[in-house]
């Protein structure tokens, strides 16, 4: 009798564990779906969005799916150093696929906002809460161009090994060299994004990366550009780009020979910090 009781308890515990795993899996699937959605250009609210790096899962943003009251207070209690936060509440989706459909239809502008870098998802039955946030800048950065050169070193380390960028395989590529002209163009565009509070490869005058490189005096056969927002360290910028197929493909492109990179900070902007890396082939 005693053995039977133990077996029933063990079976019950296993059942609860399986249920918890399945629930966590649905939440993880929704985070993955949101990041997959961000990884491709989208049409949202009549406008186009760019390919964006994935959001990082942060357990401090996993808040109860039921009402939590004041969101900022809840994050303060969770010790999340918030600058900006947005919560999406869904009621009714039976699984992650249905929840993602609701997000695409009603909340595309929130999940495609480049200022957000972290995400937490919780679920209780058919109630879901998706919290997206941007934390305070914590990284201790040097001057703009010295950090750009650190980014070059990190990119060259990534290029030194074969890599899969989405569905596209890349062999190891030769190291890029630092180019001061490209760095100046990158710094100018980064400062423009920060001071004018936008995030785009086209600047406020409609100039493309190729236009800006030419105006800076760089004569190129090929120009590429990666931009990032909200990331406060070279490591975070690189990790985001490597996890994004298009950005990763630029990093690994064997045709590129040179790079210039820079960052800019403006506390009044949505994302706080912006980065630009310009790739070139003379």
C-alpha cells in the first residue's frame, strides 16, 4: 500500500512537471515567433519596418498574466532598471501560434519598435502578458571611434570561423581593415539617428549608406551597413547582429574589405544609444 501511494505521488509530480514544461514551451515559442517576425522586413500600420535583432529573454520581465497593477512599480520590485516599457495583454489565444497571430494583427508596432531589447512572456490558461523593455545603459563605453574599433575586432573574430546566417552558410572570411573615412560616415549617421530620434538606413535627407560613403569621400565598388539601437556594449551589438540573418550576412560577406563604426548617445531619444557599422570594398 505504501509503495502504491509513493508511485501515485511520483506520477502526479511527473504530470505536473510535464504540464509546466509544456506551458514554458508555449511561452518560449511565442518569444521565438516574435523574434522571427522581427528578423524580416514587415509591413505594419501602413509602413515598412527593417530587419531587427532578436529580443533577449529576461526573467525579470516575466510578470503575472493576470492584472499586476502599476507596471513600472512591478519592474522596480523585480529590480529591472527600466527606461521604457510596454506590456501587451492578450485574452483568448489557445497557444503560441494563436497569440502570435493576435500580436501581428494588433500590436505589430510594439514588437517592431527598435528601442526595445528585452522581453518576458507569461501565460495563465488563455491569458498572456508580453512585456518589452529597454533598461538603463549600464555599459562603460570609451569614445565613439575607439568603441568602433573594438567592434571591428569583434567582427573580425566572428569572420574568422565558418558561420550559418539564417539559411545561408558562410565560410570563414578575411579580416576587415579599419577605414577612417567610413568611420566618419558611420559616426555622422549614428549621431543623426540619436539626435533626431530615428532608426533607419536612410537619413533625414533621404541619403542611403552608399550616398553617405560617397559624400564622405570613399570611392566604393560595394557598401553595406548594419545599425543597432538600445545595446550598451560591443558584445551585445555583435550578438544581436549574428542572430539576425541579414546583419549576419553583411558581417560574413567575403567581398567586404574595410569597415568603419561608431556609436552615439542621446538621453532624449527613444533608444538612448545607436550604432552604425559601414562595410566597404574600394
